[in-house]
């Protein structure tokens, strides 16, 4: 039984490799292995819920993806959410095109009767790409040091959008952005 679903924005191979390098350094130093162990992909979560019929999402996401274009991204800062999970992340510069993409997705979901939780509403959503989860508090300074070595900004493109079931993490499907349905 799954805990929920997330709609994720996936990165181009070069940008994905930059994020994977950070994941691997965290794993080698035994700071955090959670993202690698769960076989996640580098991503930005656009929407997540535990209350949805996943079969209803495929046509919504397919149509949504077909109407988008690959999106320029620039991970320009690092940050953390201090909670029980101690998440470290790369933060994309919040471009108008990224913010509009997320709003358009939420609008498409609302039209189909899917409720949008508080943290994914347009005035609350914080775009981020997780690089370490469950970092021990005693290793946070070291973890930030690892991220500073990344030489930001790291630039690339968002190329695909996919649906992921969790836990465990399993990609249900993904679609390329701009893969026009009419062609």
C-alpha cells in the first residue's frame, strides 16, 4: 500500500549528474544515503498527495506535459528545512516560467477535482531539489560544506514530468515536456 504520490519535474542528464555527484559524496561520507537507497531521481516536486486515484492522473499529466516546453533551470543557492527529516537542497532561481508551470499543473489538477494541499498552493510552494535527507544535526555543517563545493550556479533544463508512488519510491510514468499530442 502506497503512502502517496508525487508529481516530479525531472532534469536533463547533465544537470541530473551534477545532483547525483552531491548524493554520492553524501553517501561516501556516510552523511545521508536515503535518496540513493530509495532509488529516487534528482527532481523538483511540483505536487504531492496521499489522497488521489493515480489512474486519473495519467491523462492530466500527459496533456499538461504536452503543452509545456523544456524549462531552463539554475540552481543558485543551497538551503535546508529543519525538521525531523533535516533536508538539504539546491534551490532553483524562482523564474516566472517555473512558477507558472507549477500553477498550471495545480489548475489542471483542480479542474479534475484533485484537492491542492497548502504547501503546493501557488502562494506557498517552495521549489527545491533535495540532495540529502535525514542529515544528523551534528553533521549539518559538514553537509553544507559539501554543497558549497558544487560551484553554484549549476544550470540546465527540466525535461520531463513524472508520477512517483511512495514508499517505496517507484516511478509510475513520465512524459517529456513539449511532446505535443497532436503530432
